[in-house]
C-alpha cells in the first residue's frame, strides 16, 4: 500500500465509490468547498443505492452546509443525490457566471 497523495480534479459530479470509506467525508467536504468557490448551482454526488452508511454521511454533510439550499435523490439514479447550492453574490448583486 502506498501513501502517495493523488490530486483530484473536481467537476460538478463526484463518485464516492472510487475512494476508501475513511477518506470519503474529507473528500466530500473538499468537493463541496470547490463547488462553492466555483459558484456551481447544482452538484451530483454518487454514493450507491439504498440507505448505505455512505449515503447517510452525504446527507448529514449536506444538511450541515449553509451553502446547500436543498437536496434530493436523483430520480434518474437512486444511487445519487443532487444538491442545489446558494450562489454567492457577485458585483451588483448578481450571481457569478459559470
């Protein structure tokens, strides 16, 4: 086993299956920080189907975040959750562009 650090390039979607469970909370937090910084309106988090421990962790993290306006199951894929984010105000009260 290697302790090498691998850089993750975030987009508007993350699949948490690719990460060790002990790393998932930190990675999700970094992902949501990135989404806030980029001004994403919505993100998709893939965690697996059912009431898994991973899904419960995702829902807890989303419920704690002030930047998360709301969240819901992605009905096109029950193993994912969609989260709508509050976009920060830019100049003149406008939300920043993409």
